[in-house]
């Protein structure tokens, strides 16, 4: 009974949610390790600004190809996608054991993220099909909370391990690779709820895969462009996320440089800020925001998130010690708890009864677009101005603008969506 109050109420939802939550915990291990990616590159491997920016931008820019993955995998069953691309995208992290330079480390992370991109639309399709709209937010919110708690524990442990033995990343990433693959393997075993009236999906590895691959290569983003052109509500939603995302990407290469060079933090300080404090807020607020999502929808939750995030870079700009940085990351965690939910469920909201994989592919691909622009511009502005203040101030303004745009998306009539 308690599980029903916290999570799914439908029969298929109750069948799926234990596996979804178990997968979330295993992915939390990967997330807890990835939190310290930039700091391993900067502190242990001596990465300069170019490589550090490539590490931040490269994996995120690889998400540009999620629209390509969605086109390639359209109307194909998703279980094999979890298995095949979970193996490629997660077990490829085993190669970090042989990465002795910042460049090779960055290359492995980028390739692994690119290959894992096929799993994102498949996960979203499972969320859409096996959970009803009235329970989706609660299930997702609790899953994110479990993932955050796992990431807290892992990041704190790994941060202290790196302080003691910096070269231990060669063992940590392969361990994360195995956990990530087990997460995908568990999802591969879940049966998808059938769609009434739709033809059955073909298997992933069939004779038609080569033709689908050729078509996807000829027109990799045609489906995404068409969706954005035809669906006004989705287009406005993506405009809001584009502005937010540019701000977020500007901060990603800037924050590690600021923390290492200006505040001179240790690995433990980073683990406390980005692990303990940030993910404690994610864990505490994801389920309440999930319940709010079930009542108000992803647009309202995203608007709240962007408004909260407006304060984050301003607080960082005022930090002269680790204490204020900790408070800034507390606010950051509050905002991102809501962002995670609005970002994940928005494509499902606009897809309605259609397969959400195409919407999710377009949605994730635009993350890659803003990564290519925002990340390099953020670190360039920092260096050109000689201070992080300009980057932080511009990011704050963009977060606020994103909240205003999301407000206009909320005011569209249902038929305009």
C-alpha cells in the first residue's frame, strides 16, 4: 500500500517500477563517478582550458545525435536497444583504465556518451508506455531521489579515494562501467505495454537495419526539424530549454576552473558541494516536485526550476570561500530537482498518445547544439574578462529569460500545443 502511495498505481506501472528504481540506483553509481570528471582531468591529468572544455562539451555535444538514434531506431523494439547500446555505451568506460592523459580520458568519455545516447529515447519510451500520466511524476521523482542518494555516497567515497590516491580513477571508472551495464540489462528484461491499434515493432537487428541506417545518415535530423516546425507548443518549450541550456552549459567549464583556481578546493570539497549538498537537495525534492508535476505538468515545473536557478550563478560570483559555494550548490540542487522532471517528461507531454521517441530525440539533440555554443563561450568570456563574474551574470540573466519563455508556453491554448 505504501509503495502505491509513493509510486505507481496501475498494474503495468507496479510491474515496471521496481526495475526502474533498481536501474536508477545503478545509474547513480555512474553519475557519482561522473560528477568528478572535470576534476580528474584538471587536478590529476593536468588538463588545460581547451581539453577541459572539450571534456565538458564533448559528451554533451554527442547528445546531438540522439535525433539520429531516434530515427534509426524508430518502430524497432527497445529491449535490444538497452542491451546492445548499454553494452557499447557503458562497458566502453572500461577503456579509462588505460587512459594516461587528459586527451585520451576525454575521448573515452565522449565516445561512451555518444553510444549511450541510443538508450535515452528507449528509456523515455518505457516511461511513456508503462506508466500513466497521473503516476509518472511520482515514479520518476522517487527514482531520481534514489539515484541522487547513490550518487552522494559514491561521490563522497570516490572524492576521498582520489585525495588519497589520485591514480585510482583507473579502477573507479571500470567499476562504474559494470554498474551502468547492469542498469541497462535490467531494463532490457522489462516487457513494454503494447499500443492498441499499432503494428508490432520489428526487432533491432533485422535485414532492414542497414536501410534504416542509410536513411538516418542521409537525413539525420529531418524528423526533429519537422516536429519543431509543426508543433508550436513543443517549439516554444524547446526555446525555453534552449535559453536555460545555454546558461547551464556556459557554467559547466567555468565552475571547475573557478573552484580550482580561485577557491583552491580539494577533491573532498568538490564531493561535498557537487555530491553531498547538491544531490541531497535532488533526493529531498525530486518526489515532491514529481507530485507537483502530476498536478501542474512539465511546463509549470520547468518555469519554477529556471526561476530558482537564476540565483545560483550570482551566489557563486559572491563566493570568497567554500561556505558560500556550498550554499550556492544547495540552491542549484533545488532548481535542478525540478529541471530533471520537466526535462524528462516534456517530450511525453507533447507526444500525447504518439511514440515519444521522436520528440525525445529532438529534445536531447538540442542539448548537443547548446553544448557546442554555450560551453566554449562560457570559458572564453571568463578568460577574456579576467573574472568569472561576467559569465555568472550572463548565465543568471539567461536562466530568468528561460523562465519567462516557459511562461509564454504555458499560456498557449491546448489546440496550439
